[in-house]
């Protein structure tokens, strides 16, 4: 057997109102009691694979070496594949649905070495229905991987090239500047764009920001206090991306914007 793993990092859209997260923890504890489970995020919007993929991609570089269990699975119970993906020559694994949820984080971790489809029921729980794969398939597989069960015991190999690609949008250059998209609105109402500071570093500050009919001249700053009361700015956030933000307020509410909305950036 391979070396055992001591950490499973867990992300889902299960929320905390029901028992789902606790049950997954319990399944892992029963099979692999030595494992520590780290909860990344369980408030991914229901069924929102792209939001889950973005959250996982943002977090993965800070996760300890081990296993990542991610479940945002609107296709649960259908013909969509359940997979486990090896990265780093066996130093880590990703377990979840093959629907684009894992791809960005796998790329951040150096890319897939091998992948298998999770068809070997010997390593699953007996299921009363097909709608809780997190409990019945993904959690036990993650736990057995943590115990050192070889990857190929879980099912047939899948060509990593054939795994479902990511859903993260890229900015588009245009005659008027760069067309961006809001990819994340955090708890504070800061609106992260899919563009980093390096992409506009030579533009100077401020930058012309157009959202629908709204046009604002936004300075580029590196902290929220520099924005000033009542202002709107492009803040370099903790992930190195540009985010529309206000000082101690919600940019999302102030401007009436949200995930998926288009934002145009131009030199002032």
C-alpha cells in the first residue's frame, strides 16, 4: 500500500442547516479515524459548480498535503463520472464529481498524474438511494485513500486529458480596454474580477470602470482604508486579483452588481 495521509480538506454546497456535513465527517472517522478533516467551505451556492471551483482554486495553495474532497454535484445519480485524481506523484489526491469542479485546483496543484473512475463498490457504502454520493462514494473513497489503498483499487484508469475542463472565465481584450467578469462576491460585498494587477500595471491610476450604464473613475489601492468614505476603488485583494470595493461597505449593494456581471476596464 501507499503511505497513509493524515488530512482530508472538504468543500461542498451542503450548507450547515442539515446533517450532511456531519455525516460525511462521521463516515471518514469510521473508516480512517487517524484523519483530520479541514472544512474549506460548505456555503457554496447550491448546484453552483463554477462557484465551487473558484472557491477550491483560491484555497488549494494553502491546504496541507493530503486529500481534497469536493462535492458540488447537481448531476448526482446520473451518468456523470465520480473520480479520484492523483497529483504530485501520489503526494495528494482530489476526490469528487467529474463536472469541472476539480479542474482548476488540480491545475494549481501541478496537474493530474493519474485519474480513476470510482466504480469499485467494495470501497463504497451500501446506499439506499443514489442522491448522496458525498456520503456513499466520495467520503469512503477519500478515507480509504487516506488509509493507503492504492488509487487503481477504486476503478479503471481515466485519461486525465478527458476530464471535464474548468469553468473559470478569462478576460477579453477589446478596442476599448479589457472586458472582465465578476467571479466572486465575498461576505463583505467586495467583487473580485478575473484580472490581476499585472494586467493593468502600466495603465496607472485611476482606471475607468464601466458597469452597464454606470461609469466610475476608480483608483487602484492596496488596502480598504485608502479608498475613502463614499468612494469606489479597485483593491488588490489577498489573492492578487483586482476587486471592486468600498470602505467598510458593500460594493455589490452600492452598485447593484453580482457574480457573472460584465465589467469593462479602460485607461483613464
